[in-house]
C-alpha cells in the first residue's frame, strides 16, 4: 500500500518514527483515509522487534487538529459508527503494542490528536506557547469518540478529565504537566531527545493516585456524576446539549468495564453526531471558518490604534485592542471617565492574563489621552462617542485635518447611516463602520459596514484589522440597524411590550433562555442601555413602521438607562441584575413564540433587503452577534428545520390576536 499522509523511518536506536504530514493541507487531520493508512502501518510493524514507536508531526502548524469535521456533515448513524469504529481499531492497536509508544507534541493537539496521544504509553511535549492540548468535541455537540473518554479519565482522573472534556478548552504544556496528562515538557530543540529517552524506559505502569481511585469508585461515581451534571446544566441544558450528559453517563455506568465503555462510547458518539444538535454545531463551526476567511491579516497591520470615547464600548474596545497586542490611546472628553476606562481595562487584563509581568506590559500599551494626541499618530481611529449624528460629525470635522494620510476612520455607531456621517468628511471613503457588540471581550462578531461612499480597500483593511484582534468580520450593507440590531430590535421590543402587558421580566427572560439564548431580552436591553435601544428603535421605526413601545420611552425619560446607571427593567447591584425568581408566568410557550417569530420574521426581511450576501452569512451574523442558540443553527436554519409553513401559520394567528406587527415579511418567499 502506498501511503500519502504517513511515512515511516527506522533509526539506529531501532525506534520506528511514524511521521504525519497530511497531504495538501496546512495541518494534520485524522480523516478516515489517514486512519486507514495508520491502521495498515501499525499492522506492518513488528512490535516485538522495534524498541519503540514515536508519533511525530512534520507540520510546522502543530501536531494533529483532530478528526476531519467535513466527514461529519450530513452523516447518518451507520456511517458515523463505521468511522468511529475505525478510530477505535487504530487507537486500540496503538495501546496494545508490545513496544513503547510515544507521542511527541509541538503546537496544537486537538480532539483525535489528543486521543491518539492518550493511547500511547508516554506523551512528551514542547514548552512553546503554541503547544496547547484539548479535547474540544463537546463544542461540536459530541464527546471524545476514539477511546479518549476512558483513557483521559484513566490517565488524569475524573475531575481534571471532565474539566477538559466538558469545557473543551485548550491547556498549555505547563498545565498538561501539572495534571499529569503529559510525562515531560521540554524545549522544542530537546523534544526528540526526550522521546528517545522514553523509548528506552520500561513500559509504563501508570498507577492511579489514591484520590483518583476513590473518585472513580462505583460508590462515589454516582454522587460525583450528579454534581458534575448539575454544574453542566447551568450552562448547557440537557434538552439542548445532550453530549455532556451522555459522556458523564458513560463513565457512571461503564467505567468498571473498560471494553464495554469503549463500545458504548462509539455508539454514543455515532448517535450524537447524526443528531440535529451536532449537525447544527458543525455547521456553525464552518460558518465561523467562513467568517475568519473574510479578513486577510496581511492586508493591514496598524502600529497605533486611537479610540475616541472611553464609555462602555470605546473603553472596552481600547482595552481589547491593547490586550491583542496593539499600541492604543483612548480619548474621552471627560477625564473621570478615562480613569474608569483604565480601571476596567486593568480588571480585564488581570482576568485574562493572571501574570503580573504580562498585565503590566499590556497596561503599558494602553494610554489615557484626554487631549487626543494619538489622533496624529494613529493608523486607525475608532470612534465610539454618543449615538448622535451631529455630535459625531462635529468630531469628525475637527479630527480629519489632524489625521495621518491614509489613516482609517471607523465608527462604532449602532444605527446611524454611514452616508450621513461621511457627508461632512473631505475624504468620505476613509469612513467605515466597525460595529462591535457588548460586551466586547465576549462577543466574537464585528459588523463591517460599508456605505456607498466607502472605499473598497479600506473595507478590506478593516476586515484585516478585525482578524488581528481576533474578531469575526461580517460585511454588512449600511442600512438602518445594519444586520444584528435590526434583527434583534423587534425581538427586544416585543419583550418590552410583554413587560408592559404585565408579564414579569424574569419570565420573559426565562422563556428566551429556555429557547437557548445566552441572555434574556429584558436583561439584554438593560445591558445595551435603554437610551441606546431607544435611539436604535426610533431609527428603525422610521424605516419599518415598527412602533416604539411607550414603556421604553417612559423608562428613558425617567432616567432608567439600564445596567450603566444600575436602573433599568431590573435594578443592578455590583453589576448583577436583581431578579426575583418567584415571579413566573403560566404561558411560557406563548412568550417564546412571540419573541422568536418577531426575530425570524425580521431575519427574512434582511434577506429581502440583501443586508448580507446570503442565508449562511445571515445565520452566522445572528449567532455570533447575538449568541442566538447555536444548536439551532441560526434563524434561517430554524425556519428550515421547523417548517416554514407552520411558522407562517403561527405568524398569521398572532397577527389576528395581537396586530399588524406580526405581518409576514415578503422575505419569507426567499427562504
Ligand atoms: P457611552 O455613553 O457609554 O460612552 C460615550 C463616551 O463618549 C462618553 O464617555 C463620553 O464622555 C464620550 N464622548 C462623547 N462625545 C465626545 C467627544 N466629542 N470627544 C470625546 N469623547 C466624547 O456610550 P456607549 O454605549 O459606549 O456607545 C458609544 C457608541 O457605541 C455609540 O455610537 C453606540 O451607538 C455604539 N454602540 C453601543 C453599544 C452598547 O451596547 N452600548 C453596542 C454597539 C455600539
């Protein structure tokens, strides 16, 4: 058999090096062809004649990125089981080798890559910052499926293993050493030497610590499994995300019977991967990759970023850019606000970096600049001042003569048409919308708004900058509310109308959370700021006949601005909404239906208005911009999955009951 992805080299120490170099790809993936090859190779090796087998990647990008996710798309149960069984066969063969087996990791090792390592006797890895190990399957709605669930628990104990498998987060080499996932961490140049040293060690007789034996004991497992499930349920309800619960259950029921646990693991993942949740999450993964590809970092790397407005958004944008490595100055008309901006940035850096030296270095990159000296030096200026066209235009006129030639002006406006803002500029092409979402550190999307006047190269540069700061750029046409706010607003306003009808805020929020939203609409309105909501609602009501609820106007008039002044629909203490969990409502399904139909109806309207290029980008924008239940795959996917006709019938019946705002948009015809 000719191998295209793997090659084999035997050295003078009688060590067999299995070299992985996945053909025509920047990274190694354990596709079914790569697994078949490896299976064949393992059969060729006479394991009683070689000293050891070392797995090594020939890619500079990292070790192995995991299974081939493309193979999951549209897969059914039988095909999934066949694929997973192949993975099991290979990993079992590695584990059963008579000689030592060693995995040598430099760079990332994800999913199947980490599972392959777990099947080896020893794992050695480089201490490079790029070395990160993870089992992120849960993010795709599945769990480790190549024997990794059993082997991970066996190697590092249930607490550390579940922490890795249930969060999907990647850990550094140092952390991996601390939890005994890897046997040695060394400088990259010493890595081969370390692997050779393990080749000559006695076969490992890895013994579990007393603590881990106790935690894996059948009597303790029941209690611990319940506790872990309760913790998971706070973030990922069982009805929406079955994978974590199936994984916990495998351990609970079968840990004492390893062979059975492996068999059941394969069945469990085959069931999960064919399920709509995983299929939608796989789709979301590819949408994310698509958005990433829309910004080419090579096109633009600013040396200096200047942010004007140190409020909720500007302050956080400045902090985020400094965190991502840029030299940033942040300007505000009010020095007291700037002091708070720096304080907030410091909190973010502490939370993210946890290392005094790194925190100080990052803070050094962020300068409070009350007078705006940074304007002359900046390659990109991000404006995030009050949402008022006149105020913004006055600012632009004063700063344009001071800006460097070729410097970009990006506005974070939520609703003002770019053409209006650009009309006061001598060079209107330099203005692009760069619309961040709140909270900046958490929300992955930025809308790149192009007006008719925007220069195409400038748009591409802003998309490049978005990738430098690790955000997902989405090109959006300049039109009231752009994409995300436009779709979100009817949903938020419906929530406010229900609140005015007397439905408790807590119940409205709960209905949305049960649908799978990350935050309820009432709390979201408070978080965005009720003044900002009102301004967006006013602009949208002009173009779409959506009435602005009196309740919202009243709240703003009476000084209820939301979380920012601790007074909104909820009151806030230490930034936390004070909710009364006893306040309930009997008809939660109705609440949910009203909210979601308003949202999907507006989504169809955006398709009609060609706000983004296609359905996929629309779904991506709403998922990454609002956190719209990812397991549902986005609003348009929701229509496809739940039957367009049924949803239209529901719209008609709500229209009869509640009025014109439930009129179906013509955009439904395009879905
Ligand atoms: P904010 O009221 O918290 O902050 C605005 C800041 O700009 C204030 O600190 C103010 O002192 C400063 N400022 C006003 N005029 C200035 C000038 N001429 N020169 C220097 N500083 C000036 O407002 P927020 O919420 O941060 O919004 C800022 C922009 O971001 C708005 O355009 C808003 O529509 C947009 N936005 C807001 C979101 C939110 O969730 N709050 C989300 C996305 C966009």
